[in-house]
């Protein structure tokens, strides 16, 4: 029984910060794997002292190395709420059946999970509502957080939502207007083509009818003169009318090369009266638009779309282990290391060649660096067996502190937040030494990466259907580069490149 009573206490201890000895509040995970409240660790970082993990004394490499632990935060909040629910005022009854019917309604205002007081303000830095005690604690820790009334934040969220809805409606209205206008243009082109064909066919029909009438008249004239019994009249008609008429109906052949005398050249066949008519097919056609209408309209829509995935160009950061395409939009791994080249970058780490194992250092990055705004790009992964995509982040450090200068040459100033696919771990989010398994809906052939520098989040999508794969809260972004790892060569079984989709 004693062991059973100690279980809740042991669980509670696991949810307590080793510094403030209270339930975790906005916990973050250090590089060593231990957890601590974000305000507690930031307090020591702001003091310009060398920061160490309170559990194992491992060095902490600045705010950029802090990883938000949402799962632990949710557990701590639930434990705090359960603790508050167990606090019952003296004289109150724990049985609902003993509460009188005339009892006043229970207070429904939201309370702070930690202090049990009403939530009055909103912390922009922590992105959560706080009470007055939370504000006092943050100020006591020297945290320069800014606060706003909750009603103001709610109103701002509603305004942002309404503005976003209007913007979405305007974007779709613009696309619909383009499609309607293009539909009308194609219909006009089709009607004009139909009109031209019909007019030409009517002219051809009139010419055929004239030729038919001329032929009928000639036949009637020949028959009438043939039926007359006067040889003198027949000979006279033949000399003056018949012979020129017959000769005019014949099709002359080309004269021989040795003479230009057309009179000695025999003629054969008769000229067609409708041979030179410009005949048209019986149906109206718009060419390739008729069979590939959606494709051509899609190409034209790209001119209307104002925002498309960024056309990133890649740079090799692996020391000539990777091959970048000439246009700079794709990367793959060689089966052996190349000799030194002039385009070898300064960030080359020259890692040992590994045929089958995944190496985070064998990667390419974008030539563009991101520090603010929102960015989105798509990468074609196809059927590759190993790959990784994401961002390469610069760690936020106190560059003026002594411990940073001492550790600068020992600790890499970069870390990675990646969506990786490998044979042994399948899909997972990789942050330093931490792997978070994820299960996307289907196997994506294209992956979309959305980086929000202002909110410090990175989101991965299945770009085939834009279904969400995972969103990771980075915490803070000083600068970031797009990261591309084509994976190991795998003895020629993983040679397909990673390709940035250019639209």
C-alpha cells in the first residue's frame, strides 16, 4: 500500500522543474536531454554567466539550442489542474448530492493552472494567457515580456481571421474571374474559327455549283450540236467553239527540256474546276488546346498567381561528396568522393565516406538565408529509400560571454530540424539527437516545407495533397538555411536526386 501511495508522488517529481521545484511552465529540453522551465534557463542566460544543466552540469549552448517540450508541458498543466481540483474550501462538501439546489452557480471564468487566479493578460512571448502572479514572477526573473489584455488579443485574432477570410475570398475570386474570362475567350475563338470554316465551305460550295452549271451547259451544247445533222454547221462550230473549248478543258503537261514549243506537246487529262478550292476539315479544331485544355490554362494561371513556391538554388556543404545539377535545383550523392574543386565551400566538413549509413553532414543548403517572414518550398523525393529535408539553423548564443568563446571551436554553431525517411526508422522528425516518429497519410512523392520565421515554426506537408505531416516549434530563429540530404548511396539503390520544384 505504501508503494502505491508513493507512485503519484514520484510522478509529480518527474513533472517538477529542478530549478524552481514547481510544475514545469513552458518546459524546454536541453541538448543533454534534461528538461527545465524556459523562464528559469533564460534567467541565467541573461546574467552573462556560463550556463550548465542543473542535472548533469553539461554546457548549454544558448537559447537556440532549447527545444520546446509540448508533451511535458501538457502533462504538467494537467497535473497542476488536478492539484487545484483537489483543493476544497473548509465547510464545503465533496459530494454533489449534498449541494443544495439553491447553491450559487460555480465560477466559470478560466483560472491560471498554476496559481488558481483569473487569467487577465496575454503573454506575447509565451503565447498564452497569464494571471497577475505570472506577470510578477516573470518580472522578478528579469524577463522583458510584453502583455496585452485578453479581450484585445481576442479582438485582434478575430480581425486577423476576418482579414484572412477576405483575402482567401479575393484570391479565389481572382482565379474564378481569370477562368471565366479565359472561358469566354476560348468560346469566342471557337466561334470565330467556326465562322471562318463555314464561310470558306460556303464559298467552296458556290464554286462547285458554278463549275457544275458550266459543265452542264457544255454538255448540253455538245449534245445539241452532235444531234444536229448538218456537217457544215458541226465543222464550223468545232473550228470556232468546240476545239478551243476542249483544249481549254485539258490539263497541259510540262514541255520537254529540249524544246519550249507547247504546240507539239500532247496533252492528256482534263483540268479540275474545283482542284484549287481551299477545303477545310469537317470539324472545328483548336489545336493542342482541344486535347490539353487544362494544362494550357494551368500554365496561364501561373501568371495570375502572385505567390508560388520559392525557386531555391543549392550549394554543396559536404566537401564534394554531392553532385549539384547545373541549374542548381537538384542534388544527389556520388558513389565516391570527388577530387578538390574550386567550388568547394567553406562549410565543407569532409566527413568519412559512408556507403549505407545516414550522415547528417552530407547535405546541401540553399544559397538564400532566412531570418524573417514566411517561406515555402517543395522538394520532389520520388521513390528514394533514404532522404532528409528541413532547415539548418544558427544557434542563438551570447557571443560576448567567455564560455561561448571557449566552446566556439568545440561545438558546431548550427543545428538541424529535419523530416527524414530512412529504412530503419521510417518517417521521423530529427532534432539534434532526438527522433520523433511521424506517420504521414500515404507516402509523399513531393514534400512541402513551410518556415515561419516570425512564429519560429516549421511545418512539413505532403505536397501531393497538402495533408499535414508535422509542425515543430523551434522557439526562436536567428537565421536559417534550407537543408537537403539525398541520403546514402546504398550501393546504387538510392541514386535518385532530391529536386527543388520550380514553378
